[in-house]
């Protein structure tokens, strides 16, 4: 699972094989200025996006062997870049290749508004790994005419089938990558390329019902690494592996992973890499589980990575994983500071406000590190999580533990590129602003840590209950992220956090409560266009929590809706009672997950997480428009350049920090296009 960027520092949402997305940033301006002036974080801004650069602190302190390992792992990640495009939509690769050919070869007027709009369109597609918005899932529509586009095709001798051109300009064709509204049909309404267009949701349910043994205590994650098609009327899975679907790209991934085994830091790390290679070669899901167990146990060393088909958010049925790669270097000082959470995981579980039968009696194997990213690809790039918790398999987590990381240099880069004014615009009082400036960075950091380390690792399923993707279906992701958020919120106001020395006072918890309620009820609405409802899982989670506690606490005025100068605010009047409400909702969501109560889960999300107050939404859009800041951020990756001796042996790895997003995307297209366009 992965956590996305929120307020000033972190707001992680796991990548326990689920990745989470960035909640809305408040831009509280609390981060120390440090060396921000000496590094240019913000590269450019267009549409609703800003492009950010990040540094790799500590890279020069690594040995040559460690640097080489980082280089090989980064190359392995980039080798699979094309996979994400094809998974997102069946025509994405041919569209991307056509657009890139135009960008490289067009010699006409590049000062016209049409060309500028064309380049914004291309960059939006690069940002989202395809023609659908990375967050809203809506198709990105061009701000130039079909006639102009056809002239570009002609001027550059670029071929693109007329049916595909029709897709680009017709808003009614494949207009939603992932649809989570059961009324519209989860598969019929989704353009994501995990299922052939002629497959129905009922057929998928029947297929896996025949495969899944609900009494199996160690089930594989069926469908994780395959595309489902229909042959002669029968469903069949095209497995991602060497010699299978995506074989040419996976062969390159394996090539670089094999090189990585030669410079592994230790035997356990090498064992995990070898199992990952075997998984890519065979596509065997039991090998994937073996790999995850070995990976969880590989806790020594300074280098770690995420590589595989991981998060299932892009599959409306919750089976299929999107390709993802993150390469990480341990941040020693920060990780030691946060290890206290891992050491006290059992205390948090024992004292959680959930039913006793839903608690784990033996919380095992949780590790938490702050890391610095060295490179990302696939589902993690350009838009990246700020924290990850893996693996996603509940039984592996219960028996063998999990790894949680927060991406420290990514968070710092967000801070370095942040604008100003959001806090002042949406905070009701000077007291609230002062508290945010003093504690927002720490509060977000702790929220992320609690969400990943304690939240995703807590609770257990009742015996005989299927996995959440089977029982809670399209609502599983939003409910899981809500559960982890609620764990974090509940404990941020617990004196235990002060006792452990993690926060100086409960004022930190109050600040995070202020931030979460503002985000859930107001700030995140800036990510929607007028008239839209909420469909993205993390946004549903945040509004569901904020709206539920607001409604439940009305009688005692726990949260008060206020108006000042014609502007709407939500003000917390009783933080202790709000904590009780967070605990009550946590108890209910854990029960829903443990029992597999689909109807209760559906009602929570549909009643509190989906519908938007359209008048309030319009007001939010008007208030943020004047601030001129983009709601989404993504990254240009550093480039790792090998230094070799006369014999070709690597003697060092140098880091370069590109400044141009277009330049990097064209470089990737030239060097990492490992799949055919079909």
C-alpha cells in the first residue's frame, strides 16, 4: 500500500502491495529552509500539475558496490516502464510513440497557442502514463482541434490509426480508466487494460470463485500478474513473465536484476533478488509469495527496493497489480528515530479501540525506515507515493511481518517546491495557523508512520472470511486506507506518543486533526471538476472519515461549520470527543473488514465518501484559484551515470539532476522502449 502526499511533510498511504496517493497539501511553510535555496526544486507548472526535482542525500557516502547495486536496480525499474502504459490502456503505447515522434520531428511554428496546448497535452500523458488522468481517472481531452493534430501527424510523417485518433477527441469513448460505480459496471465502465473488453464482472467473479479456497490460510494473490482474455468462450489469464505477456520488457528487468545479485549487500538480499528473478521467469504466484517472505526478512543493508506488479488500485475488481519500481537508500538518523513505533507495535494493537476478536495476538516483523529515493518507475513515477507498506498479502503480513518506508527526500522536495497561502486561506483562527506552523511537519510525519507501521499491520480477518478484494470488492481499497488513517488519527492524541518521546505534546495531534478535517471536507475538493463526485479511493477514504465524524458529532457540536467573510470553515470544538469518534469508526471498519461485511462497507463509502456538496465545491475552487498553485506534483528522476575503467568495470556512479521534464521523457522513450506498440 502506498500513501500520497498531504500537508507539509507526509501523509503516507501504504504500498503494502497497495500504494496510496497524496492527500491534499496545505503548504504550511513549516519546513526549515535549510539548503532549499541552493537547489531548484520546482521545474515547471502546467495544467493542474507541477514538475519537481529531488536530490539523493547520502549517495556519496555509499561504497562503489552499493552505488552499483542502486544503479542496477534503477535500470531494472526503468526497463519495465512501458508495461505501466499498456496496463493503463490498450492504445497508450501507440499513442505515446506517435506523440513523441511529433515532439522530436516537428519543425513548424512552436510559438502558436495550438503547439503550446499540444505540448501540455503530451506532458500530461507522460505524467499519467497514458491518456487518463493519474488521479481522477478521467480521460485527458486535448485543448486543440483534430484538424491541427492531423496536420502535426502529416508534417512529421507520423502514423496513427484513425480509430485511435477518434478515441483522443471523442469524450464518450473509453472516458474513464477505472470506474468504481457498480451501477455503471465495474469492467464495462473501465478502460484499464486488465481485462479484454468482452469480459463481464460476473464472469470474473465466477472464474475466481472456482479457484479460491476460502479455507486456505496462505492463499496466493490470484490474478496479480496477468491480463484476462476470452478464448473460444473460456476465460484465460495471459501471465506477465519471460516468454509471456510483456516478455521483452521483463527479459530486460531480469537482465538488470541478475546483475544486481552480483553486488548484493548480503546473502538474504541476494536470495530475495534471486526469487524475484525466478518469479519473473515463471510467473508463478507461489514464488511471488516466497519472494515477499524473503524480501520482508532482508532487513540488513542500506539499500532496498520495490519491484513488481504491486498495487491493485487500478483494477476495479482488486486483483491485478500495476508495475512499479522504487529504489531506496536508508536515511540512518531518521530511521532510528522512528524505530520506536515498530518496537511498540504490540502495545498499539492491544490498546486499539476495536473488538478483541479482531486484534492480532502477536504482531510480528514490522520494520519502519525513512529512506531516500534514488529512482522510480511505472506506477510510482512521475507521480509518487510518499510512503509504502508491503507486502499486501494479509497472511504474509500476519506471519512474517511487513516493511514500511517513508520517502524522506521526496517529502523534502515537495516542501521545497510548495507555494504559499493555503493555510491562511482555509484556517479559521490565528491559533490554528500558529499550531500548524509549529507542528505540521512533525504531525504529518507521525501520521504517515502510524498509518504505515501500525495501521496497515493491525487487525485480522475472522477465520474462513475471504480476502477483502473478494468480500469488500470495489470498496476494499478505500476502506483499508480509511482503517489505517483512523489508527493514525486515534493514536496521535494518545499520551503514549508523548511518553515515547515522539511528540512534545498533544498539540501535535490537535494540529493533525485540524489538517485532516480541513482536507477531507474542503481542500481535496480542488482536485475535482465542478459537478463531479469522488471516485478515487484515497479521496473517498478521507471524505468518508471527515464527513462521518462531522455528522456523528453534530449533537455535541464536536466539529462546527462556520462562515466568516462569506467563506466556509470547519472548526473543531472538542478534540477529545473527536478522538472518541475516530475510535468508534475504526472499530466499525475493522469489524467490516474482519467479517467481510460488504453491505456495511458499501454504505459507509457511498453515504459519506462519494457525493460532493456542489455549492461548497464551487466555493473551494474559487478560493484556491487565486492562489495559482497546482494540486498535483510529480518528479523528474536523477540520472545515475556509471564511471568505468579501461576494462569496462564500474569504478563509481555519478548523479546528475536533469531540469527538463520533456528531455527526460524523450530520453526514456529512446532508451527504455522495450515493448511493441501493440
